[in-house]
């Protein structure tokens, strides 16, 4: 009889654990859904406001593709979003030369994307974080795509 109670307890524990995983997955999906299919506009790079008149953007698709304008050139690549983790890979861009401050902002933005390891939503803003949890990029929401 002791074995039956032990097995029942184990089944209840496993079922409860699966229910918790399911809830976490739904919460995680809900958070990630807020970043997908929106044209995010950079407001700060490493805590410094963007240059006046230079627009840098980011669009994250639900299928793992990323694109945008870094300030001068268009860029594209892949992204992994998992819970509060986010990282970009295989980033490529067009190769036009532009005057300052666009080129400097573009270089800083692409380096910041490369160093991204996480994200959080702060009210309506998307904040990208490096491996130490420091903000590398802050975006304000743009139009849905």
C-alpha cells in the first residue's frame, strides 16, 4: 500500500509540474508576442540618445528573422527569443557609406545588437540587454508591420 501512495504522489507532482510549465510557456509567449511584428525605433544606444535626424529601427518577426535600418544601411539576420533571453545571429547589411553622425550611430547599433543576450519590456519600451544585464539599446514602439 505504501508503494501505491508513493506512485500517486509522484503522478500528482509530475502533473502539477507540467501545469506550471504550461503556464510559464503561455506567459513567455505572451511577453514575446509583444515584441514581434512591430517596427521598433531606437531612442538610446548604450544610454546615449540617438542623433537628431538619424532613425534606426528593428523589426523582429515571429519566424526568427530580424531586419531594420541601422541609421544608414539596411540590415537583416536571425534572432532567438526565449523567455527573457534574446540574441541575434548572422547579421548582414548593405554597404553604403553615409556622413556622420549616421555612420557612427550605425556602428554602435550593430555592435549593440551583436552583444545582446536578453531583453525586457519597460512599459511600452523594448530594452535590449548585454550578458551582464546592462542596457545596450532602448526602443520605442513604432507602427505594427
